[in-house]
C-alpha cells in the first residue's frame, strides 16, 4: 500500500477520520490491537498490525473487504519509519527541531509565527512532540511548505534518537537544559546528552542554536561538526526596554525594537532564540517584530484571564527551573493588589524531589505576596521549608483538592491576582470554577 493511499494516521479508535490508517499502540492499560477490527468496520481504510498479533487476527481480518493490513515487527517503530520516509519525500521543506527542558511550546509558536513572514510554515499542533506525537505530526504535513517546525520533547533515555531519525532537522534549537524528567533520565548532564541528540542525524550542514549562558553549553557542543549560534540576554546587541509585567515586555536586539505580549522576562530568551534561528537561516529578523508581538499564551502556559479575579494560569507543567521563572515574574509585579500563589507538586523528579521541593519552599519564603497555597504530597516539603524560612503571610498545604478549593475560596476576594503553577497531574485549572464571573482570555492562542 502506498503511503499516499491514506490521508490521516490515528491512534484512538473512537475517533476515525475518513480514509485513515489505524495505528494500534500498546498503552498502560489497553492494547490498540484489540480495536483493529472495530476501527476497520467503522471506516478506517487500513491498519498496522504487529507480527505478534497477526496470527491471532488474520482469520477475522481476512473477512473484511476493501481494507489493507500492514504487518510489521513493531508498530511504533513502523510508524516512525513511515514518518521519516514521508518527510524525506518532502525534501524541499526546511525542517527545524526544537527541544529543551522549558519553553519548547512557546518557542515553537514564536518561531512558526516568525517564519510565516517569509513563507508557508507547518508546525507541531499543541504539544504533539513525543515518540508517538511527533511521527503523527510529521505524517500530517502536506507538500508546499517552505518551513516545518517540530517540537521534540523527551522524558526518557533514547527517545531523542527516534525523534531525530524522523526529522533530521537542518536547524536544531535547544531552549535550555533544566531539571524536567530528571528523576527518569538521571542528572542534568545526562539530560544535556540526550537533548544534544537532536542534531545527531543531520551531519556537518546542521545548525545548532544554543543558550549562551547555559552551564551545559560545552556538553551540547562537544563533538558537533555543524555551525553553532548562541543566544541570550547577555549577548551583544540586547537591551531591555520595558517590563510590563502581565502585559509582556519590550526589548531591543541589534538595533530593532521588539514587543512580546507574553508575561515574564524569561520569554525574552525564547524570542532571542527565535531571532537567532531566523538569522541563521539567512533571513532578516527585523521583519519579524509584528509576528512576535502577535503571539499569545497557549493553554496553561502563562495564560492571563481577566475577570472578577484575575488569573495567571501557568499550570500546564512545572519543574524547578520553570517555578523559579514564575517566582521571578511575581517579584517583578507591582504591589497594587493582593497576590495569591497556588503551587502544585513537581513530578518526575526522582531522587531530587525532596531537595528541589525544599529549595522551592526556601525561595517562596522570600516572596512578598499575600498568600501561598501548596498542593500535593510532594509539596509538603516546600511548605515546611517556607515555614522554616519564616514566610510572613498566609501559608497553607494540603493534598486534598476539595480542601484546597475550600480554603482558596475562603481567602480570595474580588480584585485579587491568583497565580496557578504545578505539574499537569495537579490539574490546578479546576480552581477556575470558584469564580462565577466569566473570565476573559487575554491574547490566548
């Protein structure tokens, strides 16, 4: 069966696009092979099937007319090979890969907007950036794009090998090397070694855009044969013009003024990485000013909601580095109203969980805010550290969401600023339900 015979690849048998190919993957609780027959009967045109299951399903699948079965040794590996072949067939498109512990999705949105100034641009939707999401994203790209921007996220060793083999980006951008997934990968140095694999399949023509002030820069560049471009606020040509708090910032880079609507000065680093990448591709970064200014926050990533109570939702994910970035933003805000922080546990920290939660609590103790609510089992360590650091205002810890909801409801009043930050599993955005007045999204993608 030719690759172009199907238009879409999908993994959820409950939602079947017309003329699509089913990809039966093994999950934690179910195996997609159990749903191959149902998917084909419901309209799928084709399906992968592993050799392991082919003997079991062959007779039943043989009774179905007008469908194709692609029998492969291992389904996820086959999906990746299909995706790599598909991108190879679209050789005129310049492929860019983005990875990093923090800021991948925002940087991807900024870069996609900037490159769209110069030509048609395809980009990862949402955060489909894993060993499952990336090949599905690649297979969704049609002909005719000048640029393709792929977000490439990892949470275990070896995952970047697969992602890099699919994309083989001409330009690779690493936002930073932080502590995300350190409990799985092992250490920040090992995270850096995994991240640098993003340009391992691209050869000497590859371009690496890297953070100049990251302490693992030498690890990222060691053995790299291509061209290295660095970015950062400490580089020549940068000047901060204004910090507008929740309304963004303004800066000058190489004589051109830029404005961001994203809250927090750390987003300037993301923008500088984008401008560096644009110039590394031989394009005029001055033409990107309006495009960068137009990019707003996506769900849970610095999303500002205005209403009875103003909310800053930064709760899509969290690790120690992104928590510090949030606290820096909080410290920079004017004290014109009450400010309340709700901080959830940081996940996947492994043996570093206690020490990093303790360090977070020590940092919180220095804040000038009206209340901090810690939520989640691991966050109790942060609470105790804040108590020990003599945090002077209202301080709460609980691992019961209903209790958190009740205590927050009792404390918060109209006009307050409430800031939510925590790992995805905390689902802190549920607290939005406490305020009945409709929240108006401010520059949300």
